[in-house]
C-alpha cells in the first residue's frame, strides 16, 4: 500500500492529515459526550485530546494490516476543522477495511459527512485496493443510519446490548459495502439526468 496524498478535496471539503495546532478545533467536538461514544480514542479533556491528536497526526498511510489513516475534515470556505474521518486496514488477504468518523454536531445535516465518506471510499477502493469496507454505527444514531443506507451500504449485523458505555447498554449496527458495489453506485450517480417527454 502507498501513502495517501497530502490532502483530498471534495466540492466543499479538504481531508488532510492532522496538525498539532488543530487542538482547539478537535477539542471543540472531541470532548462532547454526544461525540465521545463514537470515537476510536475517547477523550475527556484537553490533555487527552493533545495525546490523541499527536497519534492521529502520525497516522498518514496504510502499510500493513492494523494501520490507520486519520484525516481532518476541513471546510474549504473558512479552513475550519469540523470533524475527522479514519480508514483502518484490518486484513490484507481478504482486503477488509473500516471507516470511522466524527463530526461536530453543529455541522450535521449539511451533507458534509456524505462528501467525506464518499471521498474516503474512493481512496479505500481505488488507491488502497480494499475489497470490503465496514462502518459501525450506534443503533440510536438515526441520522448516520439513514446516511449509510442512502450511500448504498447494507446492514449486516445488529448487536444488542453488547457493551456498556457510561452506564448504558450499547446497540451497535454494522454496515458494509464491496468495492464493486461502490463502483456501480458511483456510475449511477454520474449518469446525466434525462428529462422524460410526456
């Protein structure tokens, strides 16, 4: 596998490696209880965010199974960091990977996650040649569930009360998509809209 380019762009976003001076922006969403339950590395205060940020700033390529690629989700219009997206390489032989994401709640419902996840799927399947991507989702996160379904992902598992988080049982859903399914859905999205004649 190869290193990802310095940044990846969408219509409104730039996905780029984290930098140490991103700490204020990362703290703004990382320390929110509503976000913490979805993070790969949970943080409660600025010191813990600094440690996680240091780790994420070094996660810039996938070279072997277990490696993680962490990218900041930055709005191009004002260069504001609004979240993060992570690609994890689980298995080389079977080509298995996982995407995780977190977005500041103030920016939800505006299509930013659709852009970020779509771009990361393009990289996972195109550059890194991953065969299947998994996305985990909390069973109560109805916005993410709808988003993943709209992107063509299928629900493959529903784990009921499989873990405790802050004294509550967690419901975890697993969505997945194959490389050929994503390529096919991309072709459909790119087809020109034809007006029907009545």
